[in-house]
C-alpha cells in the first residue's frame, strides 16, 4: 500500500469501483458548484441568513425535512429498527407528523407574521432578552454537538464500508460543507439540501424494494423475523413487527416503554419540541416566500416524512430477517457499536447496529448503485451538518453577537460574522466529533440532548403563542426550571440507575424510554412553573403582543383560494394517511 | 422571482439524476456482458440497468423542463 492510500483500512465491507468513485466525486463537485453559483446572491443579512425569504413551499418543505435527514437519521434509525423492531417507526409517525401539522397550522402564522430571524428571536419579542439569551446559548451548544454527532456517524460508516480513515472522512466532508455554506449562506444550504434529499431517495430506495423481493413481501418478512428471533430465544418476538399492540406493558416490548411514554413523551414534548421550536428545521420554513407557502412547507415535509420508514426502518427489519454470516451461513447478530468497534470486536468481525444499512447496501448494490448509495449516506451527513451550521451561524449572529456583544452591528458586519461563524461552527463540530467517539450509543446520546433543551422550549413557546397572560418572568423561569430539571434527572440516573423505576415508571425502561419520560416531566415542569410565575407577575400590555399571541394577531384568511391550494386541506389528507398507517401496522 | 437566481434548483437535480443514471445504467450494461465473480444478491434482476435507466430518464425530463431560460421555478 502506498503512502498516498495509507488512510485506507484493510477491514472494509465493500470495495468501490471506478464508476462508484466517479459518482462520489461528481457529487462533491456539484455541491461546491452550487455554492459558488449562489455566492453572488448572499450579500445582505436577509439573503445570507434567511435565503431572501423567497423559497417556494416545495423547496422549503423538502429542505425542512432534509435538514433532519442526516446520516445519523439514516444509519442510527436503521440500527434502532434492527434493535427495537418496528417500534422505531414511532419516531417517524407519531413522533413527527402531528408536530409538523401543529407547526403548519397553529405556530407558523406567528413565526411568519412577526418576521423573526430565529426561534430565540421570537422569545425576545414575546418574553424579553433573558429568555432569548437562555434559549440561544443552549441552542448554539446543542446544535454544534449535533453536528459533531452527525460527523462522527458518517465517519464510522466510511470506515466500516470503505475502510476510510475516520479522520480523513471528517475533514473532507466538513470542509466541503464549510465552503458551500460560507459562500452562499442559507440559500446554498437549502439548495443542496433539496439535491441531497433526492439523492438520498435515489440511493436508498432500492434496498427495501429488493429486500422485500428477497424476503417474499411484508408477510414473508414478518414470518422470517418471527422465526429468526424465536430461534435465538428472544422474548416477545412478535413485538418486533407491531407498532402499538405490545405497548400496554413495559416488559412486553424490546424498548421497555409503554404507550404513555410514546404518546406524551415522544409524541407531545420531544416531537413537538423538535419540529416546532428547533431552529435547525424551523429556519427552512421561515425562508418561505409567503404565509401560505410557510404553512404548506411543513405539510409537504410531513407527507414525505411518513414515507421515510420505507428507506430507514424497513432495511433494519430486513437485516433482522435476512442477514447471515457469509462464512458459516448462520444468522448474523449485530451488537452494540462499542463492542463491534473495539479492537476485539473488529478482530472477530463483529458488526454494530448502526452498520445494518451499509450491510444491506453492500448486499444488493453492485458498481454504480453502490456509489450512489454511499453518496446518499454522505449527502445525508452533509445536509444535516449544513443545517446545523447555518442555524448556528444565524443564532450566534443575531441572538448572541448582535444582542449581547455588538448591538450596533451593521447588516454588512452581520453577513461577515455569519460567514466566519460558519467556519467556526464547523471547527467546533469537528472537535465535538472527537468527543462523541467516547459515547456508548449515538442515538441515545442525541435523544438525551433533545430532552435537555427541546421539550422545555416547546412548552415555553406554545404557552407564549396561545396564552397572552404568560409573562416575561414566567417564560424565563419556566424555561430555566424545565432545562435544569431535565439535566438534573439525567444526572440522577447516571449516579443512581435504580431511580429509573421512578422517573420512567418501570425498571425495564431502556435508554430511549428514559429519554421519553424525562422529556415528559421536564416539559410539564416548565409549563407548570411558567403558569405559576405568570399568575403572580405583571403581563405585557396587549399592544406589545400584537403579531405574537393568539387572539391579538390578525391571521390572513384563505377563502379566496381553491380548496386544493389550502394548507388545511392537505393537512387533513396527511392526517388521514397517518392514522391509517398506525392502524395497518398496529 | 426564482428561489436562487437564473437557474432553478430542479435543473441542478436533473443534471445530478441524469449523470448518475447514465453512469449506473452503463455499469449495469457492462455487467450484463461481464458478470462479476462474486455477484450481489438478486444479481439476476439487473437492478443497475433498470434503476439507472429510470434515474436517467427522470433527470433528462427535469433538465428539459427546468432548463435555464424557460422561466420555471
């Protein structure tokens, strides 16, 4: 092996052909070309940070979803489907669709009408500077951590699948993202996210199609999973193919959770917190050209979100049914990442849960298709990272630098700051990726972060939008109490694992279940403190709440457009399909 | 106004699908005449050929419909 290829590892899952490499290189050239092409259209703050607020509903909607569809999402949830079965689909259906529809129909009008640049910016208008500072600092912290996690996940796949050195993968991809976002700002990030969305589907869609052909359709897949898990003496094997029927009891499903945790912890606080207040995704919708587009964008995102389990959850289930050791022919059992990626694990040829998607990719895809599949994973990583970095740059520039450090900053200086923050965000993310390498499980770690910051923020923003009596003091202390209690509960369990039976209502609760219940409790604490403090403090006068609160905001009506152009019609369609999917896979 | 300038994002997507589709289709045709020693599972379905063809056709359609100068967003 020559020095030029010293970063290649002999323990690789697949070998790329020339055509695969051409496809990957072409992708990098195209995203950089888009960045350079859009450089001339990012001269003002509105252009750089809000993409000129001129995106159509389709572009904003697909970018809204794509920013969430990082490599972490693709590989982590395929791995979770292998680990927990079809229960992982809850994160795509009840854990996303109701929240997206809430954002579209209830919350988007307030974000759009007040013309805020960010979610912390809305808190400033509604509750004052202290709430904004708390939210912006915690968001900036969380978003660079997320970015580092995404980076790490991508680098692991590159090492497992291609044998690429983990450090080389991190640096090449992150520098590319830094260039195209720093050049073209949010517009460049959004354009590339739409491109990446299409490539993800083009590259990943063949796996479930061919997998179902091999397994003999959905019924054949279920039968194989049942047979394989029964052979391995796994408890409650039927729970791996049913969404709701095993959620009556903590001990009857592999996640150790019940329906209360899924519906209220995931479906209400974590999901609604993420999809309605995480600026990473909300920023894409704020870039929509008008209110109707801003409302339609999350609904378009929801329609596609419902289909994502086809390319993420189904490959994980197919792995449970079909993967066999190529040498012995016996069932292949994937193991936790820490074990698989240790020296001993690699020497034994073990594979981690998060490797199930690349394993299925290598199973079906020959030259060309393999390159496109790898491109899909790289695209997923880059879209997630670009989302984090562009959101970080906006919040830092407007809500930390412009609000606390230099209140007189000109528009030109803010654009300059945004470009530098993009580079800074990438640099911090790279540092974070090296820290995350010590984490036991990628997705569990992210869920813990979500529940620290996101669940309380949702309670604060929703009360702010719907209850005009909520006061600045109530908003701040509620947010602080919610975040503090979440961190406290997490630390308590780390110090004394026995308290899980109190916090998650069951000693059987696994990591994901603990996160759901922690989000539920800290969201309720935030709401409770906000209400109590608001009732004993002085509210803002109505005149200061115009455009921010329900009942004091004139929301444009849509009677003049046909029913097929109304967001509410498509929200109902998406809602009906959502209910049907849950019944079909009950 | 177009979201981004003179060239629609959908044109870029068309270029990407067309180029990738042609490369995959070409690789699939090559494998038809030179089968690999260790084929992938379900090799006999020749997924590269039909999937590459679908992507190329879709990409060509997007390139034509959203070509610069046609004024489509």
